[in-house]
C-alpha cells in the first residue's frame, strides 16, 4: 500500500499541488467488484482545501487516473455500519449516498480516522460520524501505515515551513564562504554555533546599554495614558450632550414623516377626485342633446354625435379599485344609464320613421323608370342616412338589441322596395327582348309582372334534309337550335339581345355594390380585415360596477369580423332575394327565344363575375352572379348536347342528292358566331370543349349519313362535307381544332381519290378488265414477253379491245362521266372542276400505265392506243368548256 501511496502522490497529486493523507482500497458494495482507491488530500497552498478523490487504475496501462472528486465540506455523514463488529462496509453521504466495501477493516478504520481528524481541524466538526467507535475517534491508530497516514503526515503538514527565496540565497552564500561546509558538516556546525554565541553576547550588551532609554519611554507612555483619560472624559460629556440632541431630532423626524404621509394622501385623494371629475362628468350641453337634441338637422345630428361619444367615453372609463363603492360614482353611472336608454329609444324611433318615409317616397318614383331599362338610384337615400352612421355605431356598442331591431326594419322595408323595382325592371327587359308588348304577350305568354313563360314548344321546327335550293331557308341556329317558329333571328336581333342583357347586368352591378357599401358603412359592419375597427364594449349594468370579461383582442377581432361579414351577406340576401330568381327567368326567356343567346349570356355573365370577384370575392354580387353563371353554363351545355342529339336524329331524303349537310353549314355559322362572341372572353375554355364535342359529332354523323345515302355516292358525301369542314376550320383558325382540321383534309383527300378512281373505271371498262388480266398472269409467274402467247391475251385480242375505244367513244364516255359527276356534286362547294382535274390526272396515269404494259408485254408489235395524251387533254378541256 505504501508503494501505491507514493505512486499516487507522484503521478496524480504532486502535479496539482496536493498532498495525500489517507488512502483505502475499495469497491462498490453489492456490484461487480471493480477496485479503486479513495484518497483524502489537502492542498499545499493557503487556504487549505480538503478533498476526497476517487482514483482508478487504467485498463490499458499500469498508470492511475483521477475519476471523481468531492469536497470534504460537502460530506454530511460517514456511516461505518457497525461499531462493535469488524465490517469492511461503510457509506459516505455527499449529494447522494455512496456505498463502499474496503479491502480490509483496518484500512477502513484508518481512512475514517483520517477523515475524522481532517473534519476536526478544518471543518470544525461539521461531518456526522455514525456507527463509529469512540475509541477510534479519540485515539490514533497505534502502529503501521495507518498511524503514518492519519497522524504523522498531518502533524508534518503543520510543522513544515518552506524556505523563502531570500533564505535560500543567504544559506547558499554562507555555505560558499566556508570551504568545508559540505565535506565536514560537523566542523561547519561548530563554526556556526560559535558565531551564534558571539551574536547573542552582542545582543545582550546592546539591551543592557539601552536601559535608560527604556525608562524614558515608559515615562512618556504614562503621560500619554493620563492624556487619554482626560480626552475620554471630555468625549463622555460631549456624548451626553449629543444624546439629548438626538432625541430632539428623532421627534422632529417623526413629525416630518407624519406631515409627508398626510401630504401624500391628500395628493392621491386630489388625483382621484380630478380623475372622477375629468372622466365621469358630462356637460349640460351634452345632456340636453341626448335628451332633446334635434335628429333632423345637420347641426343637431352633429351635437348628438358628440354627446353620444362623450357619454360612451364616460361609461367605458376604467374605474380604479374602490371607485365603484362611492355614492357619487354610483349616481353618475345611474344617470349615464338613463341617458343612454333615453337617447337609444329616441334614435331608434327616429330612424324607424326615416326608413318608412324614405321607402314610401322612393316607391312613388318607380313609375318614371318603367318605360326605360334603368333602375332607380338610391344614392340620395344613402346620403341622407349616412349622416347617422356614427350614431348607429354608438347604438351598436351600447344597445345591441335596438341596433339589430333597426337593421331588421331596414331590411324589411328595403326588400319590399327593391322587389317592386327589380320585378318592374325585369318586366321591361323581357318585353324589350321579345319585341313589342303585344308580340311578347302573343308569342311568349308574358302575363303580369312575373314574366312567366307560357309559350308552347310544340312548334319546334324539326330537321329535314331537303334539296340544296331550300337549305338556306332553314333556321340560322345550329339544327334549328332555337324554339322560334316564325322566322330566323338575324345578327341584329342577337346584338339587340346582347345589349339588353349587358344593360341588365350593368344596372344590377352598381346597385348591389352601392347597397352593400352603404350597409357596411351605415351599420358599421367591417368587410376588410386590414381596417381595424374600434372594439368598444357594450355597457353592462352590474351593481358592483365591475368590467365585463373580454376575449383576447386579436381573437375578439377575428370573431367579430367573421360575424359581421355573415351579417352583411344575410342582409343582402334578404334585400335582394328576388334578383337570382328574376335573372334565372330572364335567362330562360333568352334561351327560349334563341339558344344561341346562351353564348352571349355565358360571355357577359363570366365577365361580370370576374369583375365582381376582383372587387370583392365574398360580396353578395359575386356570389349571386356566380350562382347564375352556373345556370347559364348548364344551359350552354344543354344547348350543345341538344345540337349533338339532333345531329344523331338527322334523316336524309332518298330521292334527292345530299350535298352539304345542314348540320355542317350550321356548325360553320355556329363557329363564326362563337368566335365573334368569345373574342378575348374569360370562358374560352368552355367554348373549346364545346367545339371538340360538336366537331366529333359532325364527323361521326357525316360518315353515318354517307353510309346511309342511296342517291349520292358515299365518297361524294364524305368528300364534299369534309372539304367544307376543312375550309371552315382553315378560315376561322380555331387553335383547339387543329387536329380535326388536319383530319378533315385527310378524309377529303382520301375520298376524292377514291371517287376519282371508282368513276374512271367505267369509260374504259373492257380495256381495264383486259389489262387487269394481263397483270394477273404476270403476278402468277408468266413472263411479260410470254403474255402475248396466252390465248385470251394475245395481240389480236388486244387490238380488238383497243378498237372498241376510238377517240370519239372515249370523248363520249368522258362526256357522260362529266354529266354523272356534275349530277353527283352540289353547286355550293364548286368541287366539279377539282374533281374533273383529278380525273384527268388519273386518266393520264392509267393511259401511261397501259402504254407501259403494252411496251413490256407486247414488244415490237407496234400496237398503240387509238388516241394520244394530247387528245385526252383536248377532250377534258373541251368537255369542261362546253358545260
């Protein structure tokens, strides 16, 4: 253990200026035995610090390392477990209890004794020792390591004094003066002893020589003591005098303190009285204005506004603790409550009368607008009522019930007024749409102001495909889309409808926006969250005068903002409850007059909805127009579906040629009109979707009619109609139908080629059959130069077939072909010359093909056709010119 102690002192504690006084080999009780050392140390520098250090041997080498350190002053208790029996376990109580098992009881006792001594010397018995024998604490361990650890080192700590630098230098110089100081230490010690004796003698003689001076010094000290006594007597008298002055000053200080407290109380009382007078005093002028103020003149209204604001400020003043118990405060609060109720009652009655009178006066002017498509302006009414806006805000903050009653009264009177105005306005609009009043009533059954549509739909024109001369007499709407039974509606009629519908929306829009703006301003209903409204609390009539509980300001503001928006929306819905119904009725009439009108209505309604949403997405106008737009879009979709359905129901005449189908020309007119209407429109996407649906239906039904056609060849029907479709799409340049335009061109080209090939087989029928047989033999493996040896295809047979088609016969056949083609084709598309030119090219191609076969299969025979290519060109040209 001694070797371990020296190793620990050298490696761990000496570098940290510490000395090791006690050590014990321990392991933690109750756990896997991992040995370590508990060391008791003190620092070499003053003030001395006593520590308990846990040291552990490193696993990787033969050296020790400091693991944990505790200050001895943090140790509260040492528990040795058993004072009578030998037990190696003990506990140390620091911030928590550490349980240890010593390697032997002797080491444990030695360590506890060391701790006890350090506690006695440095901590003045702060640590409590439990279950430790008194003999161990009172006596040191008698022998061995323990004695040296517990006693010797500690005493050495007190006796040892380190030499100073000056002392070291003196010793070195003295030893240098003596040559044998190191070699003969005894002689050096004797020399030092002799010199010390000499110095002692000199000191004694010096002391004896200074005896006289010492006596003189003692005499002076006696005189100084007598003077001190004299001064002390004077100081005592002075102290007695000051004591009486102190008592007087204490009395004066106490009086000043009482005067200061009284002045402070008087100042606070004055502040309270001034606060109550300043904030709870209402002038007589304000009281007169609240009780009898004129609510009709501008000056009277201004006085009432100022008085109501002053009253609200007095009622909402934040009283300090205890104010509500003052009788004067209670009387003032009672007076304020009576004034508030009186003025609220006067204001409510007056505004009720204003609403009634203004409603009647406004209704008397309705007759002026019945002949014109305009709505009466309510700006004078709004201007008059807005003078009371601040009073309405005061009423909202003080009397919520009366405020809500006034809003209900306003909504009731204005809803009836607006209902009459809007019904008369829409009646005029319907009459203007349908024409004169008689025509409107005769055709569409407009009865009374309700404008109901009672016209029959039994006169709907059913689609019949007649000759090309009667095609233009059909309705201009796609497949007779409209429900008119008399005559077509031209562009002027549709423009008139568009202007009327636009005027209706233009009249409604400012009316709704102005009314909503007025309601927001007059009833103080905030609509924009950026505007922070004054969050005035309504007065509560509590007997104790306590203020009502409030939500957090931000949450209260959001809640009031949402509820006020809902209130604006609810009031607008009640006031204009007839607008949506009347608009739907007007839309139904326009759709009944001509379903093309749904295009105009979709564009106009979309534009107005977009404008309203940009102004305020949550406004009543935006919501209502959005709902009506859904109806318009539904009518538009129904119109497109009806057109497609009528295409599918088309029937063709078996006795006349088909020509350009009616729904093809009608699609052209629809597209032209739609492109004009939807130019720069917001709902272009809806039109593009309708285009795709319609063009697919047109394609499908053209093929259907072509398959069913008996009078006109299928290729002619397909060629003419797809040529017309291609021309229409190329002219209108509808971007969403580029794929359909290319498809129409492809179909037109294919069926033109097919018609030309099928038609040209008839004038030279035998010649065609002959050369088809020649090609068949070659395809079967017969060599081309051996075909002339075939019995059915020898030179004689070829000459015989060629002789059957002299120039005159060919020209005659071509002339008959021209007449037949002219009979098949219609005049509208002017495709006759195109088809005739294609037939010419195809005929020349076949002629060259025949000549090539003759040259290859009948070489050197000298057989040629009865006519040349130049002859053919003359035939085609002369036939075309003659017709």
